[in-house]
């Protein structure tokens, strides 16, 4: 393919394509929310604490961890649009297949159906991780540098305004029918919206090739070792993700706690979703308003405090009508972690190795992948108290890595 120059016209066209995707993705994400909708569906399908832990390990930590295996291959590909489309199309297939399976399930629980759900959830999660590496690379080279700040701000505003409306609609859909039809409606809508969102990716004009070359997984780990020696910030960054990263895997267990201990129902799940989205939107808009003044270190310490507040509050709440307020904090924790992690990664990486560092970040998700598995087993054996204690210890350890990290902004 003959290389073309990234002109202002092409950059403007790509911004519109990315914003189209961002808008419909924001609409779709609520209907497939990993913290509320999917764990609730799994529990209603007969899933136990172990299954919730396995699901969370796959969708939160595991999907990011697999980027370390995708990155060496994708880094060698000069044009990544087809891989981006392959990833999102697999996600669409998995969602629609899950919705179809639930629609014809007719309320029956069986071991085989439960594990078929896991297969589809795994396809959905891993294809997202596969697509994300291409997305990061294409975004960086398909929008002019002086237009990126405008793009990110517009994307945040569009996503924030859409997602809250979407949450109220999702709550309505959850109460339209009983299990499993209500969840099938959720995934049908989510898959359809994701399909519409993918039209934005089809429209992208990828004119600039990537120049980074990695000769296999062995070379990838060799480069990673070199970067760890030369860039100490990367060491502390990976330590931070491995510890503070467990915070975003906690809320599915709050859903489990609410259903098992406080006997929450589908309408409660809808409330959990709305309150979580309210937390995500509020902090995202606040950070956007303070974009030039927000300091990453303060955001990281605040996230530790809020994460500890969530787990301690969960332990002492015994009313299902009160626990929904914790999802505001959960949404804030998720949003703060995502913003600060991506921001710090941009600080420690360069223009050419950004996709590679996205793969390195996968190594930071070993503990976030293991933690839910261990947590689900501990809950099954000893109850929630031991699990809560383990969570607190992990979050406290993250304080040391935050202290050592040199965050410029």
C-alpha cells in the first residue's frame, strides 16, 4: 500500500469516525456492563462465587493480560484497521450469540449452558483486548497531534452525556421481563448498538504505517526487559497496576454480596447500574473541567482512599436499598483508575512505542486476573470477611508504588 500523508482533511474525517464509534459504544456499554449486568446474569443463571470470580478474572484482568501476547504480533503490522474490525466483529458475534442463547434458555440452569456463557464471555473479552492494541495505535497516528486534545475532550463529553441516558433505558429493559429474557434483550440491544458503532471503524482512513518491528514473543520480552532496565517508571507503573488494578474487579463481588446476602432482584441491578454510571460520568466531567490542573498523584491517592471506603462500607451495610450508593463510589474508582492509568502510560511511553507499552501494561494485570479467582474461592470457603481483608491488603500495598512513581501531571 502506498503511504499517504495525514492531512488536516483526513484527520478531521477520522475524528468524526472515532466520535461516531465513541457515541454508540457509550450507548452499548451500559447494556453489557461488567460490574453489574453480566455478574447479575451469571448469578441468576445459577453461578456461584467461584463463577463470579472466574468471570471477573476473564473480563477485567485476564483480557488486559492477554494484550502481552497480542502486542508482539500486532506491533509488526503496518496497517491495523483489519485487525481492529476483526476484534469488534467478534465482540458483536459474542453478544448476539449470548442474547440468543438466553432467549431460548427458558429459565433452565445446567452445567453446559453455564460454561457456554463463559465461552462467549471469553470471546467477547479477549477480542476486545485484541482490538484495543490496534485502536491505540490507529488513534495515535490517524489524528493530527494538535487535534488530539480536542478529540479526547469531545469524546469524553459525548460519552458522558449518552451513557447516563442509556443507564435509565437499561434499567427499564431489565424489568421488562423475567430472567432470562430480560438479559437476552440487554445483549441484543448491546450487540446491535456495537454493530452500529463499528461503522465508525469502517470509515477510518488509516494512511500512516506503523514502523515498530518486534520479531516474535521472545524479542518482545527482550525489549520489555530492556525497557524495565532503562525506564524505572515502567517498573513502578506495572506494580501500581498489579495492586491498585484489583480495585476495578471488586464491584462484581458487591453484586454477589447484594444478591446472596441482601437478596437483591433485577430492579436493584438496574439501580446499581444507574448509580455506577452516575459516578463514572460525574468524575469524568470533573476531571475534564480540571484537565490542566489535575495531578495524577492526587488522583491515585484519592482512588486508594475511595477503594478502601467501598470495601469497608460493603461490610457494614445490611440494607439492599443502601448498597446501591456504593456503586457511585465504584464508578468513581473505575473512572479515576482508567483516567490515571492511561495518563501515566502516556507519560512514560513515547510516540513510536505506545502500542508496545500497551502490551507491557498487560503484564501489570497478572494480579488483577488472579485476584478475582482467589477471591471467588475464598468467599466459597470462608465467606466475604476474608475476601474483604485480602482486598484491603492489596490496595494498601499500592500506596508504595504510587509514592515511587514520578507523575508529571
